[in-house]
């Protein structure tokens, strides 16, 4: 057989795109979500249960939970990103059988697609959460291969020595495999056995930060995420509020994971005015009648009638020097950790919470 015959008999690559990539791009869910739905039999293509790795094109009819996905929605992807300062007591799911508040309750409803949460925080963890309508962006930001680091301000109770810090940075074995902090910095603040630290992890495993400290016999009393990749939680975003990121901020975030810029969807004047009103409302501190739910136990003096000590105001992270929530260079990521909430810091210094 001649070389030309071999070339003629080569198998042509399959046409179309992978099903999970198509649904992620139009904001149905992240790739991980779609792959899980395919395994559960919740997605059908042309009336037949879909399979992992299946490719589709514009002529295929896709249904999720019996609801047909409009194919014209796949013609153009939308990429909006919002930041949310999560309070404790909220869970990172859309619907909760127990009726608990969720992180989606306060978010504005997008005209196209739906919000996909980029990573999760457990019910008692506060701080930065990102949401996007672009499933591919969400998938890349969460995928371990892109190494998006997450920084937390954590208050631990117990004696911490240098050997413990080195063990946590070298890696310890948890029930689901080895884990470690890529960086740990002691922060001012705390008293007695309570100490504040800023620590960085490269994965988004369930309760990873808490479990790492607990593996050393420590108790985590406060935990707040203050950075996700190049995105910082700034002091202009009160707890329980959200803010939509600008075109420039989204482009910087997308470039971190190798995506090309994508223009924000055009909005009509009426819809734009409504979004601006919602945005202004969301930048105001919570009023007396809309306080966030607090799951911490009642103070010890409740039974004796004593008034509890006044709790310190929630302190938000410091702004970066460029006045934006997104760092433009990777070198900026670890230079400005936010200050922890609660105890007042004793001093200030480079790379530490300010007083």
C-alpha cells in the first residue's frame, strides 16, 4: 500500500464539540457539573441518554432534566463575573431541602444563562466568592492544572511553633490524600491562644484549610477567604453584598487561564439602569432589618442576664495599590494579604494585615 493510500484511509476526526464543553460555554453549568449530570442520566441528546465524551453540533437537540436547551443560545457565549462577600450561615447550593439561605439568594438574575459559582465555601466560612455566566471560565479557574491559589485569613486556637508551620508547608496526609499550604504568614492580632495567619492553598478541596490545621491538633475559630488567584476582596464590598467586575478586570482574570477577551453583553438602557440601582444598593452596608444570619452560639452570659461584649466590626481586606480588585501581575498576589476580621491588629508591615 502506497503512502497516498495510507493517507486516504486515515480516520477523520469526529465533528462537533464535546457536550460538556458546549453546555459549559452557554452557562448551563461547569464542565464538572455537566459530566456529573451525564453520569446520572439527566442529559439527553436527540432523545437518547448522553454519554461522556459525546460530541454534538447545532443540529442536535439537547435536553437537561427534560428541558430543551435552545440551540441559538450556543451561538454566542456571555462572560460576566461578580464578586460576593459571603457571610456565615449561607450554603453554596441553589436549593436546600432544609430551607437554609444560599449564596444565590442575594444575586441579581442574569438575562442570559445562569450564575455558576467558582469554587465553594462551607457554611461557616466567610469571604470571597466568584460567580460567572461562562462555564469554560469557571472550569479553568477551578481546574488544578491552572494552579489558581486561594488565600485565607484564619484564626487558630492553640500553640503554633515553627516545626508545625514547616510540617504544614511540607505536606501532611489527610483522609483524602496529601495536602499542604504553599505559604503561611503570621498576621498581627489575636490574644492568648488565639493567633491569626494568612495561608495559601492551590486546591479547592472540601474544608481543606480547616482539616490541615486540625491535623496538628489546632482549632479553627474564624476562617475567611480574602483572595482567589489575582482577585482580592476589598474593603468597599460589605459582607453579604456583591459587585459586578468590569471588562478590564474580567479580561485580566480570563488571561490568567489562557482565555481570550470577550466583550460584556450589551444591555438596554432600562436593564442597565436597573443593574446600576442594584449595584449601588449592594455597596451599602447591611441595614438593621437585613442583618446576615449568624450561626455562632449565644454568649455565655445569656443565662445570667449579662450583656455580651460589643463585637468588633467586620474588617475587610485592604485595597491593592492600583485601586482594583484584580492584580495585574502574579508578583502582586502575595504582597497585600487582607487584614483579618475580629481582633485588632497590633501593628502593620509589608505583606501583613494593616492596623
